[in-house]
C-alpha cells in the first residue's frame, strides 16, 4: 500500500497496491505503539512526515500515558498551555529518564578482545509487597544487584533505621502516584540511583528522607510531604515533576550542578529551596549530562512574556497602549479632563495659574493693562517692528532651533534583552554559565519562602512561577543568582531580596503585585537587572538602599503605588534606559543621602514628580525624558542635591522643575518646555503662605506622604543600621555645593512664568534661554540672599521679561531681554542691572518703582512704546552710562524718566539716540555692536573658568561660580543724594 492524496486519485509511492488517503493513514497509525511508530518513520520521507503529523493525536496520547510520569509537559506552572511539539516533549522526557543509567560500566574487562564477546548483563526486577517473596524495602535493597529494578506494590513501607543504597538501583512505585508511601530515611553511597512514582514522608527519627554527598540521584514523579531532601557536593540531583508540600524543602550544599525541573513547592514554613556554599571543584560523572540537559532550549511560552490581563499601559483613554509608546501633545490634551478628575478636581488649566496668594503670573497688572489700552488706542503696535534693533544673533541663538524649542514627539525605544546582552559581556557570561542549582519551570506557591541562596552559593532560575509567598527569592552573602523569564507575584513582602555583596543577573522577568518592593537591593549587593516588567506593586518597584548598587537597565516599571525606583541610604546604582510610567507616586525618588547615575530613562505619566530628590539625595540625572506627569517633572526638596543635566522635561501638569531653596542642585543644559505651570520654580524652605509645599502633600518622593518608610524585610519594624561602610566616591565630582546653579537650560513654552523664584537662599542663574512662556520670563518674588541672573536670554514671553518684587536682592548682568509682552525689567527690590540689552519689549525697557534701590549701569535699552528707563515713586537708583534707543517714532514717552520730587536717584552720563537726530533717511540702521547682542558667545570674563566643558556652545558646568561681587553695594545702609545732569 502507498500514500495517496485526500481524494485518493494519485500515488506518491509508485508501487502497486491500494492508495489510501492521508487522513485514513493517520487513523490507522494512531493505534501503533511507540516502537512501531519509530520503525514506520524510517520507511521513507513521506512516511516520516506522516508520523510527525500525528503530534496532536498519537504523540500527545503517548506522552500523557507514560506509566512512569503521566504529567503534562508544562505542569505545574502552566498545565493549560500546550507544548509546541508533543513528540519533542516526549523525546526530552526519554533523554532525561535515562540520564541516571548512563554511568553503567562493564563489571570486569580482562581484555579488549574478550569485551567483544561479553554477554550483556540483564537487569532483574524485584517485586516487593505484602504476600510477595520480598515484603520490605530493606530486604529488596540487600539482594538487588547493580542497576536492578525494585517495584514496590501499593502500600506503606516504614523502616525504623536509616537505609543505605550501596549499589545503583531503580526503585519504582506501582500504580498511581500516592499508592506507594515510604516512611524512611535513605542515604545514597553508590554512584547513581533512580526513584520514581513514590511518596516520601519523614521517619520518626529524622525529617531527612534522602541524602547523598557523592553520587547522582534522579527523582521522577515523586511527592515529598513534610520531608527534606539533602544534596551535598560533589553529589548531584535531577528532580522532575515532583511535589514538595506540607513544609517540605530541598537543601543543596556546595553542589557543582543539580537540576530541579517542573517541580511544585507549596506550604513551606521556610525557604523551599536552599542553596548554600560555593560549588565544589570536584565533579561527579553526572555533571556533564546535567549541563547538557540544562542547556536544552524550551519552546514553551515563559511566564514573563505577554501582558497580564487588566494591565492598562495607555494612560488616558483606557485603551491598550504598548509599553514605551509615546503620547503626543494632542493625546495629552484629550486626557486633561480625566486627569483633573483623577487628581480630585484640582485646577489644571493653563489660564490664571496661581500658586502664591496675591500674585498671578498670567493676569496682567493694572499698569500693564493701562499701557495696553494706550497702545491699542494709538494703533501703532506693529509698525515699530521696522525700528527695532536686530538681536537674533546672540550667544544662545542655537537653542532656538525648532527641534530643541518644541517638545520631543518620540522617546527612545526600550532595548531588548538580546541588545543588552550584546552590549554587556559580563551579563552575557552569566547567561551562558550553568552551575550550582538550576530550577526550571517550577511553581512556588502559598508558603513563606521560595529560593534562598547564601554563602557564595550559585543558583539559576529559569521560567519559574513564584506566587503567594512571603518572599520569592533571597540572595545574600556573596551569592550569585541568575533569574530568567520568571514570574514573581503576590508576595507579602518584597519579591526578590539581594543582600551582603550578592550579585548576578535578573532579566526578562514579570514581577508584579507584591506587598513590598518588587526588588529590594541593599548592603553592597550589585546585581544586573535587565528588561524586566516590574509593575502593580503595593509599594515601590525597585528599592536600593544601604550601600546597595546594581545596574538597572531597560526595564518597564509601571503602575506601582510608590516610587518606580527608590534610592536612599548611600546607595549608588546605575539606572539607565528604563521606561518608568503610570506610577502613583514619583518615577524615581532619591532620599536620605542616596546617589545614583540616572541616564536615558523615559519617565512619564507619574502622579508625583518624575524625579524626586530630597534629604541629602545627590544623584546624577542626564538625558532623561521626563514628561506627561500629573505633577512636576523634577522635584528637588529640602537638602536635595544632584547634577541634573541635558534632560528633556516637558508636558507635565505641574512645574517642569520645582526646587526648594535649601537644596543645592546643579541644573545644566536641560530642555524644560510645554509644562502647564512654571518652567522652573524655586521656593522657600518654609513658607507661611503654603508656597513651599507642592500639591498633594508629597513631602517624601517615594510615597505614602513621607512617613517613616518601612524598609524591613518581612513586615516587622527594623531599626536602620548606623554602622554601614560609606563609600564616599563621587561619580559626579567637580561641581560646587555652596549655591544652587541653573545654567545652560532652555525654559520655553511653559504655561506660566519661565523662572519663578521665591527663595531665602542664594541662586545663580547663568546662560539660560527663557523663551515663549505664557507668563513672565523671570519673576523673583522673594530673595533673601542674592540671586544672580548672568548671561541669560529672556525673550518672547507673554508678560514681562524680568520682574523683581519688593525686598528682593537681584543682580542682572550680561543678559539679553528681548520682545517680551510687558516691561523688559521691572524692579521693586535691591540690586544691580549691569550691561544688559533690553530691546523690543512691549512696556518700559527698565522700570524702577516702589522701594527699589538699584544701580543701572551700561545697559542698552530700546522700548517699543514706553520709557527706556523709568524711575517711579520713591525708588532710589543710580542710572548712568546707559545707551537708550528710541523705539517707534510715534512714541511720545521720554527715553529717560524720573518722577518729580525723587531726590534719591541720580541719572548721569546716559546717551539717547532718537530718530529725529538722524541726518538723512539713508543713514545706516542702528545695530548692537561692540559688543554684539547679549548674551555673548564667549564666556564673560567676570565668570570663573569652568571645570568641564558643556555641550551647549559656551555653557559650562561650574566648580566655583560667581564668587566675587562686581560693583557691589545696593544702598541698603542709607540714601544717596545726587544731582541730575
């Protein structure tokens, strides 16, 4: 007979006989036993393909009908998931089942010639049970020879003393699992043994039911109930489809290699698996075979893959969005209504944003309203453009390119595990190394602990499920662990603990819904954490504390109730390339002298600050995308520090950056754009008006309102150790810590003031572009100590350029203030305005009023409609050596103005250029030259040299900034009476 098509009209064999359809052949072959199927597959290629096509029928039936191990291939973690090939699963089972017998050697080999004629020794089968020739297990082990098979009939076998296995033997229980129970304690002293289909229960004298220190034992389809399995190196163990329940556990001491495959651990009162001690150098015969089995690639779907049901990665509309997807500005605006509802009805609109009582950054003042009416009445608002001084080629004009002024439309894609391993040879070596205890496709559930690795032990966990435990994995005391594609969920404490200089690789795991942190790293632990999904935790995603380190890269950390990554107590990890989003607190929180290198992360859609730095936190943040948050982008609270450099901070519902004045951060080269409130806000340490506390009471960036953090291991109160070794190495050394520094930033298109200052500490603002904000460019409402604004460009803001309120000390030097919607500089406080270009502003150029006490020296001013320099009311000022250009020819206001009766001010040596003084119409246009438009391209000579060169043209990160006060003295001690020349 030959194979035919489904219609039976053609023959593929070419021989004589009846042509049967393939469907009929499949029915016929479904009745063949395994040996016959193998013979049929050797007939020809067509027959082989036909045999392989029986995968979901006959091969499935044979695989599930194995008398020694009738378990589903994906038992116990995913029995509902079909294997990709039942035939392949059966082949792997057959290979693993024969591993124990591969140590067999001829008894005696007198010569190689006689070896050819030696008869193969037949294995004897010993039947043991009530009424049979052998009634006890002890009696059977006495008479059994090497590699004999001992079959235990249903019953309970109890021994009153320890049994010793001295020859290789196979012990098999007859019937269903549970029919044969052993109440024994076995010690293996032979090279190999196999036990199958048995239930082990502890004897009255010991809870250890099986132990070996030199040989190899294979356990198939066994149950351990309240018992313990002990393996000591160079002994090895291969356990498959076994159950450990009622407090059962396994203990590996110094093992070179052992394999637990598809085992079920439940109800443990301590760790289910303990791996202790460094692997011994001595290897037994089974190590090479176990290493080959451990490297077999499995084709089943890992628990860490796929999105769990109910995960909402989208954000606003509730639609499913892939992790790492970028929300556009249009999408963000559509979600504003829902976000306001989520925040409890807080005011979220851009218009009339007010944080401080009595001061609004969006509403114009009464004077500005009057000036606007005058300008509208004159009908000359736009004609003055022809007379404005050109100023586009100033030193910060490169920051006005469209790509840098607008918020990014795309964020970096998260790297795959393959890409990360290619970039990290150390992580690649850990993946390829197989030693210690290997746990694969096991289920740990409903107990205290999962896997405990300690004292230089080595463990590899691949494709396991940890569920409903107190903790899943604990790695301490210089131990090494490799975790790949595991699922860790619903632990009462943290999912994975790493302590005491432990290290290893944790990659491609799904860690979620744990009671404490997903990963807890402390006391010198230094793991590599790659490409995990850490989400839905009741506390933080990852906590690093107590001198913890680690490399945290390319993870998706989302929907945790506290900070996505929490760094504190002198910890110093590297956090790179992660997507941290949709957290219910801060994205990354650095507290209590924590440090860290935080680079190239995407931090978005978090309820609190994207990055929150407080209480001595001193991280290095660089090139992160901090966006679409429901509060501020970056928060630097009391005693916060850090180097915050070249980050993209945009489209946050609160401020772009929120600083407390007692903090000492360094903000260098950041792009702070399109935030709903202030671009950068600096507040007092304590503010009776409430301005120093952000909305929502986020006093601690990690979560839970800043209360005492619960960083114990299993829920009990634990006092923090004070004798930790503190590594004072500074990754970002070289910058000053005496004064907060804001340098080289682009603060653009924010919904309120660009830079808002209400501070009691000194502040240096150097070489920033403050552009296109809806409110004023810079507003200083309180400045108990000197605030220096040096070499900045403040242009195109909706209200005034620079506003200084009463009792503030401010120095403006070398700035360019251009084309703002209100006054160029409005000064009510004390200070200096030296060598600035104030051009094209809608109101006055420089306006001094109320209790101002100011020196105005060597500025170049051109207003549009108002006065160039005006001293109003009781203000005290020294105004000299300034150059004032007339704006619109129809402007009737004087270029220099001082209120009558103001005898406390002096105006001298100022120059005024008017259109009427030009000799002819062909006279060259006025230009800003010698020097060119400010801020200048070259670093000002009065600034100290920088320690390191910054990418933004001439903007540098400083080690010592502006230590000398040039031409100081703001008349705080008395009036100066001058005459007007």
